[in-house]
C-alpha cells in the first residue's frame, strides 16, 4: 500500500507542527532539533536526529490524539479499556510513519538535511513494557482498536526496566538490565495532573452511617501515588489516535526534610525508593516471598489507578456513577488484572457509597475476562497471609463475593460439596490461597478463550464448573495479529507485491489476500515471490552474522522457532531432531540432506532452570554441529539472542518453516504462528491452539501436521505414560539420548544435561518422547517438499493468501460485537492555518 505522494511544495504553507508535506516536515524536524534537543545540525548526533524526528511525528499524532479525546468526552462514547500487565508495543517510529502515511515524505525531508531515515529507525530502543505473546497481543489489539476507530484506552504499568536483555555467554543465558529509558522516550507524554492514590497494608474499621448502613474504612499502612504516562497509538490512515496510559509509581512525599536535617539521609528518601519500586521492573522474580509480594502489589496498583481514572472520566463526561457500565467496558487480559473485580466493588461501595447489589450489577456488566492459559501454574493464586497483609480491604470484599456466590451454587446444586470446594474463590485443599481466575470468572459478564480448541478445553477442564453454571457467558475469540507491523513494516517487499496482486486496502481487509490463490501456480509470480523471500533471508543472514558470528547460507531452508522458552513449547524436541540429523550425517557423510539452517530465539524466565538448560542444549548442539567438517555446512544451528519485536521484524519475513510444536492442549493460541503464516512460512505443528484453525484455513496439504491430539495426550497420561519405553523402542532416539548424556554437546561434561535427561526419561510431562518419531517422520516430508521449488512456492503463497482470519482487526470486531457492544466513532480534524 502506497504512502501519500511526495510533495515538495504546497500552494499555502502547511502548519509546521501538523503538516504532512515535505517542507512542513523538514521545518519541524529542524525546529525540534534546535528547540527540544538543543543542537544545531552541524553537531547533531544520530540520536539527536532520531529524537527530533520522533517529536516531529508525535506532533502529527497529537493533533489527532487531542481531537480523539475531545470526541470521546463530548459524544459520551462507550470506551473499551484494555487492562494488561504488559504491552509489547515494539519500536514506534517506523510503525507511526506507516500509520500516518508519511514515510516517503519524511525520507525526502531527511535526505534534504543529509540524514537517512533507515539509520534513525535502527537507533530506536525496544520499549521494555512486555515480554511475550500476551503483551504483543495487547499491542496488536491497540493498533486494531485505533485503526477500526473504536474508542479505547490501554491501561498498564510504565516499567522503568524491562524484564531483561538477554546475552548468551559460554552458551548460557545471562540476564542484563534492560535500560530502555536511559536516553529518554520521545513518545511518552507525562500527565502529573492525572494521579491517584493506592493503599496497601494496614487494617479496616467498620461503622454504621446515618442511614444505618454498614460502612468500612481502610486505614492503610502506606499509600503510593500512581501518575499517568501516555503513549499515543495512531490508527492506520485514519484520524483516530487512542492512548496507552501507563502508571508510574511515586511516593506521596518523596523527600523528608526533617530526616535529612537530622542526618538520616537514607530515611529522607526511603519513602521514594519504596514507592517507586512498584513500577521499577517488569515481572520481578517471584520465587522469593518478596517477589510474590511485589507482583501482587504491581497488579493491584495499576488496576486501582485505571479504575479510578475511568471514574474520573465518567465525571468529566458529566455522567452519574450508575452509568459506569454503559460508558466503559474493561477487558481483563488474563488473570493479572483480575483484582479489578474486588477493586471496582471497593470503589463503588466504599468510595461512591452504592448499595452492594447495585455495585455488583455494575461490576459484572463492566468487566470481561480473557483466559490465556490452561496450565495450572499460570492460573494465578495468592497465599491468604500475603493477600491479607497487603490488601486487607479487597480480601474482605472477595470473601463477601465468595459467600454470596457459593450460596447461589448451593441453591443450584444442593448437597454437592465437592463442587462447592472446586468453585470457591478460596482454595482450601492445602495452605489457603485466593484463586484469581475464579474471581475474574465470577465477576465478569463474559469469559473467552483465544482459539477454538483452547475455549473448548477451557470449558471442559479448568473452568468446567463455571461453564456448566453459566454457559451463556463463555465464547471464543481467536487471537489475531496486525498486518501493519508484521507485513507492511517488517516485509516491505512482500507488502508491495501484495498491493500489486490484490489491490489497495488489503492491510485493513486481510480477506482480500484470498485473491492470491489465483497466482499460486503462476511461474512468473512465484519467481517474484521467491526473490522477495530471498532478500529477507539475506537480511536475516547478515543480522545473524552480526549478532552471533555464525555464517549461514540464505539458500538453505530457514527453519525457525522463536518464542518464550518453555518445556511445553518443546524447543528440546526440535533439538532432538537436529541431533538426529547430525547423527545420520556422521554415520553416512554422503547422505542426501537438503541444507537447513535452524534458528532459535526466546527468553527463559530467570528462575526457570529447565528452560535455561534447554537454551544451553541448543547452543551446545550449535557449537558441535556448526564446526564439524562432516556436516560441511549442510546443517547450521543458531540461537539468536534477545528475541524481541525489533528483532522479530526481520526474522518472521525470512522464515521458510515455522515450528509450532507445543504439546497438544497446552498452547492457548499462539500468535507467532500467525505472523509466520502471513509472511509465507509453512508450518510444522501439532493440533494445538490456533494451529487447528490455521490448518483449517490453509488446507491439510499445506500444513505439516504431526503428533498426538489433545485427547490422545490425556489418554496416554491416564494409561500410565512411560517415556523410557519410547527410547527403548527407537534406536535413533536411544542414540540421541546417549549422545547428550555422553557429554558430546557439553564439552565432555556428562552431568550438565543430567536434569534434562532425567526429566525426559522419568517424567516427560509434555510428551516430547511420545511425539518424537512422528515429528522426525514429518520433518522428512518437509525436506522432500523443499526440494520441489515450485511446490514449496505454491504452498508459501497459499499460506499468505489464507491468513486473513488471523488479523487482529477481525478479533477486535468480534470483541466489539459479541462482548463490548461498542460502535466506531469517526474523528474529524479541523483544518488549521
């Protein structure tokens, strides 16, 4: 899709801060360089130019942002509030240029100043506001909300430091502080006038008011202030510019002069340090009790600030509190924001003095819950002593919600004590814990899974009792990703080819890609398609060499698995296959093996020892395979460090094969699989998450399916899974396990991978060994298909052609129609001179 045409002059000079022509952009860039960066062009650094350009682009966005905010207030539009612990928004400059349609004009303006745009785009830091698929989904949804002109606000935490930057040292993951804000953030607008107080600890006191009603007062142990920091998020080629509002924690009194004058310099700033810790780092290690306390405090902090802000906006609209659910819908992105149920009740009952039943009706109608996982350990629970000490008043409210809810269950299912125990918000099977997924489910009017299979399993397993009680509340909204960032920005060669083939507007109507079916067998189009892919592979190869020192052949099959490192995602199954290929070549150096480059990327949680060991296995295999002359370059293995959105933008377009090999029934959806598909990668995968729907869309003949189904996985476990039996029955697998245990991939250290092997042979919770043989056999089908260039190109084209369902625009439309009941609001800009 083309940018707005380049114009070097206009009959009437455009405003320097809002004009989109080359002259106006050039003037504003220089003005911002001088007035905001305090530099003149001759001495400006590349970073100075980047900041000046970013401010220039932000100027254009704020014109739209102010008009958007004014329209939402003046028209009493219902607003979708997306509450998420992370927003993996990625670098903003390139994406914002595409949204505004001014990339070509900016490039021309910069060249007239002797500066290249691509160099400035490369400077931008990855914002440390998210980690994995959950945060990237939230960012894609915010992009679609603006593009579809839906009134929306994203709410989260302004983390000073991201989860960590990943380095690979001596084969091991090393976590390095992510100082993403050290040079400033030009996209952020601080709002010190929008701030709220959040209580922690202390005790509660009850009293009866003049009307004889029970009132509860929370006397906190300490209070923190949350200050709003806004990031504008423009829609694609529309005037809508919604806001991502992130909360920064501050002390109410950041400096105690009396302590300072008395010589107690530490105490003088103690309150500041304690308060600012809340928004210091994304996902602090929650293995120690202090980490758990901080995680729970973070969640309550951002939820409370967000709900208080909604009440502020309600008053700004001139609406009574009883209209809250008519003007706001708050989507809880997984269990992290589920404390919103108790906090909204607290605000309505304690602060707004509403009767309980009225407050509960508002809360239930305003909140909706998206579940993102079936893994029990990811369904958050908090120990009762911790919850009591940190959030005494919200816990009282949870007790009352639970009491009333269980009375309802007893009425529906008399005498079913087992059901009561399963559905209670308080788990009493051991040390008492608060079940946050239950709180979110009970307090929401809608609960959705994020892929058809995931929703089915959700209703049959972890939330089965609730689905039986309220079947009308459960629905599916399959996840989606934005084609603007992950095709237009990441893969401009493909975007241009798509525009020629299917016409304009495909980026906002991805169903138009279906027209590519007509070109799947066109030899000339296939050749152009292949050349686009080769250019992307050349770029990735250059980046791999720069980041790792490993030289890879762009002509090889690029087999890529990039995602969070976790046992259920089974990066170690992939590693076992690579060792299998390697052992075959060692036994027969003349074996016909199509050249293949395996690329891995992803971070392991700092406290997740097994995930870190999987990374070490991959790097150990790479060290051996890449340096063995027997292989002669036919196999290359790469672990690309610090996988993030910035790096993903040149990894997804280069992939020939996408590895989506999680154990069936464990991946909620997956969104990386969709990004690969849009960029023409073929998928090898299980029937897990959105893979099921991807295969339905693209056709079985264009998808490499293997492995047990979710039902088969459960059956194997019920019958008594013995993983060692699979090793005994498969000579190749036995040889692979022995090679790892012998120290071949650990420089002779036979103990390094012992925990991983013991886990596989004695437990194998994610059935790696059970799926090994099917995976290896299907990989042979991949090699066969790759050798038929025309067949592979056809399959690649059809994967892109049939990816339309997986646009985040489709997902947001479904949320608007099925759950939020929100209509678009068109934003008009006043012409200024």
